[in-house]
C-alpha cells in the first residue's frame, strides 16, 4: 500500500546540508496499523509528510498503491491525494467554524451537493460520538472532542490511507486511550490503512500491528509489535520498550542479591503467547533441583498475545546455568543473561 524505497531527504540551509532521512526503506501493507516511533529529530515527521506530498524526497521512491507518486502528472497527483487523509497533533480546526462546518470543509472544497455533505458529515460525527456537537465551536470542546472532530473530518472523504501525526501527544492518558480505540475501529470498520508517528511507546503497544524505530534519519529496527517488544535489539528500542514493559529488578532485591553469600546467575525468560511460565519453572525445579528465586516478573498483553518477562536468580555454577539455558531454549522460550 505504501512503500518507501531507499529514501534520502536533505534540507539545505545556507551553506549547511541537513540529512533528515538517510536511505530509508519501509513497506506498509494494505489494512495495517503501522507505527513509526523515534525521539524528536529522528526524521519520522519528514517521513510521513512524503506520503501526501507535503515533502518530496531528494532521492528514492515513495510508492502509494503501486504508483511512484513523483512520476505522477499533476491531475494524477490530485487523485492520489484524495486517497489520503491526515490527523494532526494540534487538531488544526478552524476556530471560527462550527463542528459541522469543520468536518464538511473537505466536501465543500470538492463542491459536493448540500444534501450529500449533510448526510456524510452527520454519519461521521455519529461514528466518532459527536452528533450532538454539530453547532458547537472548537473553543467549546475538550481536547479529546477536538481530536474526534479531526478524525471525522479526515474520514469524510472516504480515504484509503489515514496518516496520524502525533495524534495523541496533546491528550491526557484517559483521552488517549479512547482515541486509540476509535482509531482501531476506523481500521477495522472501514479497512483503512493507518500510518502513524509517535514518541509514545504506549501508542504502539495499544494500537499498532507493526512498528519501525527511527534514529538519526534511519530505521534501526522494524517488525511485528510482539517481536520488537519481545526481543528488542537496538539500545534505543530497548529504552522505548522499557517505558511500557519495565524489566528492572527492584532496588531492595538488588541489595539482597549483592549481599547474598551464595553464588548465583541471573536469567531473563520471555514467554510469548501460549508458552506458560508456571509449567516450565516447575519442570526446571523438578529436573535440576537447583535453588532459584523469581526476582522480577511482568506480564503484558500485546495485540491479543501475552508477553511475560521473568528474571530468575539460579544459585548454581557456570555449568549448571548452561544446562538450564539449553533446557529453557528447547521449550521455545527466549532466554538471556541478566545483570544488576
């Protein structure tokens, strides 16, 4: 549906060249909810603006629905843009217009009939739960309601692609949850492909199917959310994942371990999906009869799949820990050495 093929984007300021995107390649399949996460300045905003033509690449291709959009004629570009709508961080509503008129604006620009506009606007306001706010002005709405208006406006033209530019970063946590649930309904009910950028890992966890992590204009990691959350490879990815799935051992337990007279080894076990922790730990105890202690545990649900993280202190030597690791790996459980 959307493909970035070896994209480079440069900005020239006087005698200085800034490389915002450096050889970025990425595919977003039709019907996906794809999240791009990165810290400020990573290049994610530039990337999303390439899709609707607000920016053009210095080199490389942006392919939307099988078409290289840089090769399209002006009228073809206009047709392509009609497939794409955008939801903004700060809503971008016209303060002097009512909710109805804000949502109706894209249809008025198309010169649709008054009857069609009314029907479609009411339909979309009903979908986002604001049918009773038609005559209100943006100043009379909460932040969450303003964003719902923005989503209704984006949907009113029946787009195939919805771009979300930090769509929840201006909202409180409770409102963020409701907006993410709404976006999930948009994807499921209208089969709209969603590409969003964010710096909030909670958004990726709660909404996205796939994720790409950006740093310094490059994609440093990408994949299914469950895979990236379960086994992050890059330091930046690990930092993001820790914000929603902590794996740090509590300080008091760290002190107890440091003061322990017994030698121990720490292993971190990650259970995905149907792999159950209780039965495996029981089998380890039965097979090896080695003293152990769970020093940290966390269970999270990601897109309907359970991710459990357990850090366990095994009081044994190097040979013993090697045999335990091999046994754990034979049960298709991710295991890695941990430290304090």
